C-alpha cells in the first residue's frame, strides 16, 4: 500500500497558547489531556485532497487515530476485528503518515481503544466483551517504536481511556480511580468509589492544573488522589467533559421515549465545581458526541431525523453565538484547528438515499461560515451496499486530517468490521472538484447568527 507524500506531524509541546494546550499533534482522546478536541495550529489550508486510504479489515467506530512525531512521522491505529460478544479481538499498528507503509502491527492483544502517546510509549485500555463470563481485557503500555509490551495490568478487565502526565498514567475502573507509575505500571495511588462505569461516560477523565476530573462529578489532586471537590447530583454521571481555561464543560445526552431526546451542557468552575452556566438544546436532539472547546467557543451539534445543526456557545456565558445547518446525517464530534471547525458525517443526495458518501465539513470558528465540504471517495474500497459510509471524528494534526469511516445507521455489528475504511487528507491549493464536492458547497455562508440562547 502506498500513496502520495505530504508533511507529517510535529513534536508535542505542553505549554498553553490562548487557553489551549500547545500541540499540533493529536496524541490522545480528543487531542489533549483537557479533552478539548482542539489544537492551536492550522488544519488543512486552504483545501483538502486525499493522500492515501486503506481498508481497515476491522472497525474504528468511536476510536480515534493518534498522530505523533518521532524519528519517523507515524499514525497509530487501534482497530477491532471481531464483533463476537464473547471476544475482544483486534490490532494496533503504526503507519508512516506519508506513504501508509506499516511499521509494526500487534494482533495478539485484546481489541484496543484509543491510545495515548507520551515519551515514546503508547498506553491504552482494551475493549471488554459484553458476555459477563468473558475473561478478556486489560490495560497495556507498548513501546511506540517497536510495538513491544513494556507492562500490562490485567487483574481487572475494564479500564478507562488514560491521561498520561507528571510521570503517571491516570485511569479508572469500576471500583476506583488510579494513578499508575508510567514506567512500571505499579499503583502510585488509588481512590475508591471514583470513576464510575468504564463503558459509559462514567469513566471519562480530563486533566488541567494538577487536577483530574471525572464524569461522576469528582475532581482529584493528581499528586496524591485526594478529593478537591465532589458534586452531589441525582444523575448517575454528569457526562463526558472537557476542561479549558478554568472551566469544566460537561455534556450529557438523555434518550427519552418519543421525540424528547435532548442534549445539555453544564459549565462548572474547575476550582470548586460550582455551576457557571447551563445550556439545553431546544427540541429533539439525538446527537451523542463530545464537545470541542477553544478560543472562547464551545461547539456541539443538534441532530435528529430532520436536520443537523452545528452550534457555537460562548464559553463564558453559554449564550448561543451562531448556528450552521449541515447537509447530511450521522455527524461526528467536532474538531478545531486554529480558527477552523471540522465535522465528519454522511452526505446523502436527495435523489438517491442509497448513494450517500462520507463527508468532512470545514467551518469558520468565529462565524460558522462554511469554508469547504469534501466527499471521500470509497469507490475502490469495500463499503456496505445497504449503509453508505459516514466519516468519524476528523483528527487534525500538522495540516492533515485522519478519519475512519463506518457503515452509517447499520444495526448489524458485523458490517462495522467488514465495511470500515481509513483516509488521510492533506492540503491542496485548489477547491475540490465536482467529484469530491456536494452540490451545496459553494463556499457560501449558510449560518444563522444569534445573540442569545433560544
């Protein structure tokens, strides 16, 4: 497998730029330890083109690729290859970002979830089968250059996606939150009854200013595990979250029988957990993604059978700043690179619902104006004849986009393994031609600007 070359990712930095962790690589879930889904560098400029693509021979549904720099510029893919409820099979592999050439591949571990890269190592939890008596799963640390296992924790099957900083790997399981020694995997500290459910939002972690935040409304001191604050709430969890500039933003989706599904966002002080503002989407909202936060904006979607709308909230007040309608469905979590918002999903022509294609949209962060839309070409890859492909979250790194596709709307799990693919987009000087552009993409403003929430 080969492809056209392009510039790769650059090294990771940890200083703050305009309220964002400064890195132009996407090294963990939602880009950084704050889980903001944002990097401070440019994305694709000015337009995209496909550099290379491949059949995954498995699924990356709800798994993000990780792009980092080293001696060679590498993208790491975590893939599930078996949908049997009693098994957890998959692979994790390293690929040259310019050519797609495989550097190494591990197929002898349980199916990996999104890893975190730090200091030449990959840290990740694995998928846990749904069968109660299946004894498969664990937490692993691999040498990122060779793929060799450095250490593992398999006494417990279920672990949360990690955060790696300050010499520790922070994670959680169904019983407790943990700080593990980054080098050995030994327990540095353990805090019982913090962390929540691993396969739901309960085990989501974010980090800022020597504090680990959990979806159950707890904030722990990263150095010793002591409780900084804990929110008493009737809900099981407060939701997935991102922390930025002194505020933790929780997003929660409630699925209600009928058409009352709704998404709410609550902003809390990172210092003491007090509520700063709340926002609830109007009407039915079935979107179940995560927030992107940068430069004073909080991005989410309002999506149902009739429409899909990107919304930008004021990070300080929760006021609705702008909305933009997108043509399509099955939209991903948004990503932000510098002043551009990227969203993946499926575009379906009104004339033929079976002829849909995966699409990436780019919007101006300040106004919501559409900059471009790009249709991915899966014609030479295996796709489901019943479920057109949709693009997952666009991972942005050093002027490139990485995204996996999946058979949108399928209720048959084997199709996700059989019909998922991977694309790498690079920068191009010309707007995409008609083969890669929806008829509605003329670069025109399709947004509606408002000054306050509805």
